[in-house]
C-alpha cells in the first residue's frame, strides 16, 4: 500500500504529520511522490490565514478530480478540517475522512480500515496525547517534540484557540521517552513545540505505562527524579526544562530549542534555567506582534511594550550571547501612523536577529475580524513594506557583527548549491554553509564565520 502526504502550516503540523507517517510506516505502507499511484492521500491543513485555506481548497478539488480516474482514500486533517468539518464534506463529497485535530488519534484505525477496504463511518474525538507517540522523521538529525497543545489566550486576531482547543500539557515522561528514542535514532537537536510552551503545566501526577523502558538507565533515572519532583507539586515549564537538561546532559542530544513563547508567560525562573544549562540554544523566538500599547491591548496580548523590554533586558543580562527573533503583525484595525512609528522604534530598540512580519488578515470568527476600523489593503501593504525594510537592515547589521566569530553548528545536510558544502545552524539560529565532508552530517562542528551573503554565513571548519 502506498500513501502521498501534503503538509501545510506550522511546525506543530509538521510534527503531527511525521507521527501519522510513522503509523503508516509501522503498518508497511510506503511513501510515494506520485499521488496518482497512491492508495491514500492525506492533506494536513492550516487555518491561520485565509490564503492557506484557499490553497487547501484547491488541493482538495485537485484530488477529488483525481479520484474519478483512480480510486484511493482521501483524508483531510489539521486545523481547517477542525474548523470546516461539515462544510468540507458538503462541498467535496469525494473526501473519505475529515479528521479534526481531536480525531487524529484515530488515524491508525483509518489506516487499518483502508487496508481491509473499509471506511469507518464515525470517528470519535479524543483530546489526549498518546503516551507512545513519536514524531521522528526518518534520517533526521533535528526533530520536533510536541509538549503541549492548544491555547487559552484568545488574542483577538487568532483562530488557533478555536481550532486547537484549550491548553493540554503532555506527560513529562512521554516527552522524555520520545527524546531518548529519537537520540537512539540519531537525532542531535530537538525543538519542544506548543502554541504557548511557557504555560506548560503538568498536573496529573505520574503515570507510567507497563512498557516504560526501566532497563534504559536514563529513562529509569528520569522516572525516579520525576517522582521526587512531582511530590513537590505540579511540573511547570521551567521545571520541565531543568529536568530535561539534567537527564539529557548525559545523552547524545546536544541542543534543545522551544517555540512558541508568549511574553506574558515567560518567567524569571525560565530565564534562570536557560542561563544555567548550556544545552539550551542561545536563541529565543519571543513574539511581540506590535510596538504600540494601544494596539497590544486591542490584540488582547496582555503585556505592554515596557514589560516586553524588561524581559529582553533580563534575557540579555543573564544570557549575553542570546539572540532574539519575533513576529510582527502590522495593519491591525485602528492602527495609526503613531502606532507604526512605535513599532519601528521597538525594532530599533531590540534589534532582533530576524522577524516574521505579516499584515493583518481578518479571520472569520475572531473579534478583530468584526472591528469596524479595518485598514485598506494598500495601507497594510505599505506599512508592512516599511517594517520589512527597517528590520532587514537591522538583521544585516546584527549578523554582520558576528563575522569573524568561531561558533558551533549542527551539520544538518549538504547545501543545495554544492555537494561539497555542509549546511547547518548556529545555536543563535543563524544559517551557515561551510566546505566539509558529508561524513560530518549529524555532528556538532566548530566553524569560523568568514562572510555573510544575504542571511547565510559562509564559514570554514575549525579544528577542535
Ligand atoms: S497566544 Fe495568541 S497568537 Fe498565539 S496561538 Fe494563542 S491566541 Fe494565537
């Protein structure tokens, strides 16, 4: 049996697609790059922007047409499936399954039924993480590890709480076990994922499945430590980070990152843990979204620019080598030229290494979409262009200052331009290419940054 997979959207979707592909692989299914030869086509969709949904509608229509020539099971999953379940089936009856975010747990049943030539009429919802879930992608040296799902924040422009539900934290032992297994499979860097990782909070005590590998010394040590930790109450994000750092300091995992961080929930304790353990990358993506307190309030972000700058100062004081990146959302309803100036000023003050910058796009069903002070598309595009131009210049300067430094990178693969060049990232999340042998792929190597071209450094290997 063969399957064809398409994934759109965020890292969480990518991680979840990897988990679904593992379910297929465990059952002997093979991936194909030709959908016309597949027995199952799966589309993992995104709802964050209207453009992402329109694109998915196009793909669904394409596969619905293909089904008329060649029979296969068509599965649509992800946030758009969650949001538009009924409408999707009405509009495209060729879809066999619309699996919302709370029905993905049933994917194994869907695959088994497909192998038997059956269709399951009703799929139950289940918001829980599966203990043994793995999000490993074959051959990868970097992997995403979800630690929580959902969001309680309801930023006024965002669809995520409506399609991902409320925050649910994952069992810490399940997180650790997945990372240990990934380490055995060759992974060297993990990125902990959640819509709001800073509000991770495990409250459900310790539950160990019968097949937990107590014969693995690290897993056994972790379980003993966790029992002691949970005796003192819940496990929040800084406790989780400190516990993972203590255990994984003795493993082949060399670097841990995490995303997304909401400034309202980034605590002093978390900053202290990051400063204490060198296993954490010296980079944090801290979404500020805007530089005007009036707009931050209208966005329901629950922090001020002053509070954000305090966090930036605390991070830089305790971890001087850290770099910051952010998201900027410009053109929010009611935004004035003064608000744009405040955002430009914030960029100049913080000097982010890079930023993901967007103009406001109303999402049906969110409060901001109903605001009657919407800006014209021309204004939004012009303001975004100004923001991008200023941030690009800042990024160039911030990166240029690093030329001449010797840094460590994880060699992730070969550069697309040359098979004699390695591609990697610094712990500050900056891209590097350097001449090197493919045998180094998957290792941490020291390089000297020699020049900067665009947003990529050219470097040379440095002997230890
Ligand atoms: S914190 Fe705000 S922007 Fe982020 S997922 Fe939650 S509601 Fe959306």
